[in-house]
C-alpha cells in the first residue's frame, strides 16, 4: 500500500547521545580504538607555552581534523570543517557533542604557520603510526617495492618563465670519474680534460609554484607537478616517501631517496621498474648487499635498418674484453668516454666485405661501434636473477603492492593533485596521506584479530537462530513437510 509521509518529525526533541548515533562498524570507531594518538602530545609539547596564554585547541583534535580530511577525500580544510559540523561520526571522533563549536577553518593554517612550519612533525606522525604496525609484527622490511608517482601542483601551466640553471652533479659522479681515470690509465689513454665551465640548462619554471617541475609523460598534457618517491613492503605498508620536482627522472631521484630513507632499513631486495634500471643504481645497491630486482627492457632498434642486429646478438668475451659479431669478427676496446662507457669498434676492412653490413650499421665509414658501461657487470647480476622464477614472482607483485597503494591514494584520498604550494607542504600532504593509508590498514587488521569484537557475538547469534529453525522443522507435521518438500526429515 502506498504511504506518504505527510508530517515531518525532524523538529521533535530526542534524548540521545552522540555515542548511540555512530554505527559500530564505522571506520572511525576502529581507528579510535586501535590507533594510539597520545604520541602527538610529545611531538608538539615544545611548540606550546605550558604556563601562560589562552588554552589551545587539543593538538590531537587538531590533527584528527586533518586525518578526517585525508581519510574521507575532502578537497579542502574549509570543506572539512563544514562536514564535521553536520556529521555525527566526525564529531564523535573528535570528542565533540551536538553543541560544541567546531574550530574555524583557518585554525590549522595558523598553527602550521606559527608552530609546524619547517619542522619534522608530520614525518614523525607518519613514522609513529608505522611503528605501531611494526610492533604488531605486520610489516616486513626485507623486500621493498619502490616507485614514484606524480601529483599535480597547484600551478597554472601558462604562468611560467624560462630560467637557466646550473646542472647539479650526479651523486655518483665523483666515484665514476675516479674509475674512468683509472681505467684510461691502465689502457694507456690520456686523462680526460676537466670541464672549465659548469654545464647549464634552461628549464620552464612556474611563477605560481617555483618548486614544482614541468612534467610530460606519454599522451598526458604538460603540467607542473611533484614527483613522490615511495617505498612499501610486500603487504602494502608504506615505509618511506620523499618528494621532488616533477621534471626529475626516477633514476635521478632514487639515490637521494635511498640514502636518506631506505638505507637505514637494511632491506635485502628492492623491486623497481625499468626507469631505475641504470648501472649506478645497480652498483650502489649491490655494494650495500641489496639485490635490485628489475624487469626486462626491450633493446632499442635502429628504425632505418630493416631486420637489424641487436646488441644481444654480439657476444661479449670477458676474458679478452672484446665483442664477437654474428659473423665471428672481433670488436676490440678503443676508449672510455666521459659518461663511463667503453667503446668497442670493429675493423673497417672486415666490415667492408661483410654480406650483412646492412643489418649491422649504416655508418659512413662502415664501422660498427658497441658501448658497454664500466659498471655493466652489476646490471648483469640483476639480469641473472630476473630469469629466476623467484625474481619473476617478486616483480609481478608490484601491481599488488606499490601500484595498488598509489591507486588507492589517488582515488580515495585526494592524492591526484595538491591545492597547496611548495615542496614542504607537498611533503606534509604525502606524510598525512600515507599515514592515513597505514592507519586505516592497521585499524582494520587489528579489528579482524580482536577476539572481543561484536562481530563474533552476532555471528554466533545467527548460527543459533539457524539451528533453532532446523529444530522447528523436525516438529512440523507430516502433511506440512510434504507441502514444503521436506518429507525426508
């Protein structure tokens, strides 16, 4: 029968508490029960005056407001305050009743400017939540999955200027130069001349957020963005992060990230994609007794040559330090260039009469040149492991670990873009986003393991109810059983 609610009951006074209105299965109940937030008091104690001034907002409440924003994908702190005003679960999480006044939306901004700016408080919040997971034995740091993701900056693409800057020296450049000089000396080559002037490059810099970088990948349009290097374990726990300008390549940002964050964890293996597959990274990790796990990378081909020979078709003879071409001719060592690549060149007289010269090279002097980095042996070690079943399984888990965490962060926790400016605030956003991911994961796992949770009580009640139903079936009369198709009982 159709029924219309002709009278609204929303104006009726009710005697009820905030506690009664929050569902028992709500995620905030689980977070509030299983996550300890008291460490925040210790982190901010020196940022407040203890004996004078007006009473402050509880620091835990202040941080919980931000957690609500990141947990529930709310676009801004202003909107977060509006949501807290009308959401009973949010009020309960903060410890507020129906009539408590919610802090003004500028409260966190002012606290950031006056207390938290240029501090490591957000990094410590992230680390404390991770430590709670470590204490429960959920985290395994032995094998780590590393990747980076780009977060769109709060900057107009068209508001920019061209700036000429000095190229920063690579972290491994001094060691590479030393080994190049040593190898050239051993082979009777003259030392390379030192560059008189430092290399400079011209970049496009945002006038809105100069610390971001212009990012362009595939078919995506050019945008100013930040690159966030991230590491997680095999179970998806975020272990570390570090943000960089979006115009830097993964192979450039990894080593600072590794030296600052990952090295102290002493992992046994680090799984990375093809963007990190360079000799310097392989050497750094293997020297530290860490095995890099890289994927297969397709060799580049010369589009001008039909059915060309690939580098894999040339056999490297380690004993004689030379390459052997598919026709059995030698390519001997000639020199080592400034980038650390040894050059192996064929004999011109052998190549002139070769029937497959068109598949080998189109150079004017009919000479084939192959390069091999002086640290190539380290990449060869990773290639051997890549062929093992274990190496294939470990690399395949990237999509279940780091890639899944990036997907969750962008889809459900506003990590696709940032509405704040500057690298420091990007670090804050990354810390809070990844802290919330770990927080939610920890609360749910603790909830599943809790023997006292109400789910078990309800489950046993359902089983008891079904058992009672079966007992009642036995008492049904025979004609009724026949009608119900239960004559066998």
